[in-house]
C-alpha cells in the first residue's frame, strides 16, 4: 500500500461522534436565540444527526445528555437511531442544573445531595446498558467561589468515593471518561480543574477510567498537545470533546479559532498511536447563532482536515531532523504538512466512499433544512439557557 493509499484508508475509518444537544437551541446567560426547525424530541435530534453522517460518512454515533434526552424506552430510541443509520454513543450525565447542586453534587457537603448525584450517575449506567453505549462521560461543575467556603481536600475525598461507587457499577465493556475544566461555574477552586487531577482519580480507579480532553477547557496558552502526548503515553486518554475557544469555554466550532492547534493535537494522536476506536473523537459545541446542522457538518470536516494533515507528516524526515538537532528543518517538516491543502484529498476519499465530495453543498441541495422548518411546528423545542 502506498503512503497516500494508507492515509486514505485511515481517513475512511475515522469516526466523529456528534452531540445531541448541539442540534437544539442554545445560547449564553444573556439570551438563547431560537431557530426554526430545531428538534423537539430526542428522536428528531437523531434524525438531524443522521443527516450529518449521511453527508460526511464519518459521524456514525450520537452522544446523549441525561436528562435532556430522557425517554421512556431507551432500547426503542437505540432502534430508531439504527433505522436512521447511526448509533447511540456516550451517555453524558448532568449534575449541574438542579437547585440542590448549588454547592456541588458528588462533592457537596450534604451526604443526601451526594447520594442524589451518585444515584443519577448510576441511572446513566443503567441507560448505557439499555442503549449499548460504551462510555459514561462525567463533567462536574463542582467547586467553590471563596477561600474557606469548603475544605479542598475533603471535597477530593468525596469525589473519589462517589467515582468509586459508579466505577464498580460499570460493565466489563463500559468505560468512565472524566472531564476537567479549569474554572466556571466555580471561580475559586474547581474540584476537577485540570488533567492531572482527572488522571490521578482515573489511575486510582482502574483501567476502565480514562481522561477526556475538552479542547476548550484550558487556560489561555496551555500546550494541549503536550497533555495529549502524556495521557497517550500513560494509556489514559479516553477521548476528546472537540470545540474552539477565544477566551473561555466558548464551545465554538472546532478548528475555528486555532486550526494550527488542532493540527498539533492530531499529530500527537497519530504519533502516539491514538488514532484508534479506544480514543473517542466527540464534538461538544453549541451553535448559538449559526445554523445547527451545517455547523456540525463543517466541524466534522474541520476534524477531517486536521487529521489528514497530521497523517501526511513525514515522520521519518521529522525524526531525522530532530535526531540531528536541525531545529529549522524539523519545524519545516511539520509546517509543510500543515500548509498542505488537503481538501482535494478529502474530496477523493468521499467519492471513493460513495459520498458527495462537498458535504455542505450536498446538504443544502437535499432540502432537509426546508423540510424540518415546515414540519417541526408547535411543541417545545429542545434547548437550554436563558
């Protein structure tokens, strides 16, 4: 197999999971701008997600968020997804939108509220059993706003205790993905603020606990690719929540703010052996002002482009330049790959997969946008926010 053929083969195996909540209305603490045609039910979200997969060919799974996507029959929901050509993916918990969680969830000082939070996480594992999902994704808003508000170390003990109970409930083929975020909504001390804290808890829990890297959850200037390389080296990178940020956790389209950073991250994934199903590629975005489905298609395409460039890095030439201490040549090898226009290559890949080479053009031509605007009239649109 030629080098180009190998790159094409790898791109054809790529899978990017889209989030159900990205198809609904979203916004900031100031305002949510509703859009016509937005899904009203979990099934309608899956219908939209199926269109993303139909036109990209690499978005075969859809993450659910509980309780936003709570239904009476999860097996039936999984069947609905399969009938549309997609599958249900990670189950995301929600321990941040209940008044009881003002002072935290599984780190809360009140044992009764900690019990409530853990019970919700256990419910999510029950849902995984019904949907056939592999991954339970955990992000905790827990933290404190003021020094002295609560004991930092005790909160870590509560966190460890809660995670351990949920870990023991996982099935043999299920995983726990622990996400971190350096601030917001807590402003003084977030209980899982960085990859080191997440890694320490996952290491203690065992092999079914992995760290998930949300690309928007870091302080400005953080070298995310270093974190990725380290977690891969330790066998503890479970996946990504891809998005972009300019200032804080903006949840903009992945690759929109810093496509070079996305390329650097993807290079470390490829170099570190992380381009496998064991490292989940997931989007975690909110499309507040742009059209939902086209934005998600564009996001998937951005991940494809960064991946293609990473696969094109001449690793032999790079290793030789690094070994000889040729700083400029080593940098040039990386930059040559990054500066390659991979869009023609990806058009070829899509055509070989039986797809339209231009996913966004094909989507617009399909008439789906007009169809959902005409049909989704009445009812309560899915979404959250102000």
